[in-house]
C-alpha cells in the first residue's frame, strides 16, 4: 500500500540503526519497546537519527494492564511475562516486559527526550461491537495502550 517509493527496512533494535544522525523529522515505535528489557540503546539510537526537535511517537501496552491482570506482579518492578500466541497456526511465545509509568518516562528523559503528550485513546468509533472487550461501563473506553509523543532535545 505504500508504493515503490517507501524505503522500508527491518532493523534489530538491539543494534545501531542503519541511518545517519539527524536523518528524520519523525519516528514511530508501535507495540515494539515492551518486548525489550532494556530501552536505553533503542531510545538512544532513535534520538540519534532524529533531528533536534524531531518527534518520536511510542505506543506500548498500558502499564496498568499487569496489576489488573496479574495482581501478584510488582507494578514498580521491570519484569518479564511470557505469553503464548497462535499466529495462523504457528504457536509462538512472546516475552513482554512490564514496567511502570515512571520507569518508562525515566527511560525517555535519560535518552534525551522531552515528553510532550501522553494519551490513552478510545476505541475507533467504527469498531465492530463483537471486537470490543466486555465491559460494564463504556466498552469504547478501556485500558489497552498508552501513546507518548516525545521531542528530541538537542544533545
């Protein structure tokens, strides 16, 4: 859908990114960081490739999910949780690293970002009702993901 002009690359976020410094105005990490125990290198690399004042949009699992689903999990500890998923008949175990909101924000600022927005967006209005989670209140409002808009400060 992006056409032939889109330059798409697969990158290992535990390694330096294959881009020059100050190469981008904006970057996105959507449902990626929570699979990594240590955010320092990926965030440092994303900061490096963004122009000063550039924006990084981060979407991760909401930090309230673990204590709601697993009350025994220490909210303030960065801990792994393995979950098994079926991707079209292929069973895969994914490790999601739970961390608190303060741990997330400290990681962002340590990497040279300033948080400019935090959002807990509602479900899209055209979402079919059978895809909504069961809820006793408003099913279009539930804790699933949290969005951050970060600004790259100059080094």
